[in-house]
């Protein structure tokens, strides 16, 4: 078995869509930076790559490369999954924590978990997702995601 851990953060910016966990959420601000700024998919991708001791997301898909501007982060996750299958591993479960001031994630949590389960090809009850507000961190203008994944050899 192998464990992997990923972490990511992006800054909120006005006038761009908010994508979290492959789901577009209704919000006046989206996440800027690398690709579509999907902080949760980036953390999950890095957790998978980390478990496999593969290069991280920023190395495989450099933010400086214009081809990744606005890219769908599902592309990065699929590459990590491809590398996982090549090494004959499967996912046991994933668990993630989001830290952001707004929007409230709870109402969207079932949809996001469903989408992640679908993208990873694992049952819904193998996808954990928690959301917290950044009490005392002073990071109200950012979204942060932590993710862990457990892999098992086929
Ligand atoms: Zn990112």
C-alpha cells in the first residue's frame, strides 16, 4: 500500500468561474492562477503523484506554459490516474479538507463528492470531504485544499 498527500492554494479573483472538485459553483469570484484554479483537483492530483513518487503537478504541467492557461484540471488528474494504472495501483480511498471563507461548501458537498468519485472511478463512500473556514489565518481571499490518498497494488 502507498499513501500520498497533496496541498494547494489559489487566490480569489473577480469575474472568473469558481471550480472546486470539478464542479462549477455559483460565486462572484473564481480562483486564479494555474489552469482553472481547481484547488481541490490540484491537491488530489499531487496526492496521487506523491503516492507514486512521480514528479508533482507543477513539474508535469508548468504554470509558465501558456497551454495550461484556463485548462480543465481534470486533464492533470487523468494523467496522475494513468501513471497510477501503469504502476498497477488502485485507489482505496481519498480524504480532503477545503479551507475557505466563502462560499459555504456544505450545500455543494454531495455534488463535489459524487464528481470526485466519478473522476477517480471509486465508490462514493470512499471519498471524504470536509470544509472549514480559515479562523485566524487571515486567508479569506484564498482557497486552500489538503488531500490524502491511499493506494493498493492491484
Ligand atoms: Zn493549484
